[in-house]
């Protein structure tokens, strides 16, 4: 069950960050409430994941790493934000790092 909570936390955090991007520096205020609610829900789900027995180092590492990768990819698709070869290499390094933490 801890993995279900963790993946919910990742999805919510990614959604919140996408709302932050959509708000255009808080100029589009319609995105502020969904952003805040999604961040609160994300931290709540992360807490439930920890309560279900997932070690904090693994949960936090995976939560942040996957969130960074998803946001980079989604902002590229939705807003055509830059995604350079160096950034893609960074995403690959993050993926390898998460795998090493998980099996370590």
C-alpha cells in the first residue's frame, strides 16, 4: 500500500507543479487554488506512504526524482519548454540513481 500512496503523491505533486507553470507567475489566478490543494494532497499522500512503512530516504528520493523527470517531459510537451540533450542525460542519471537507491 505504501507504493500506491507514493505514486499518488508523485501524481499530485506533478499536477501541482504543472498548475504552477500554468499560472504564469501567478498572473492566471485560476490555477492557484488547484496548485495549493494538489501540493497539500501530495504531502498528505507522502505521509501516508511513510506511515505504511516505506523508508523516508527511498520515498523522498523517488518522489522528487520522478517528479522532476515528469515535469521536464510534460512541460516540453505542453509548453514546448526546452529539453536539451544535457537535460535528457540528467533525467537518465536520475533514473539510474533512483534504481540504485531502490536496490541498494
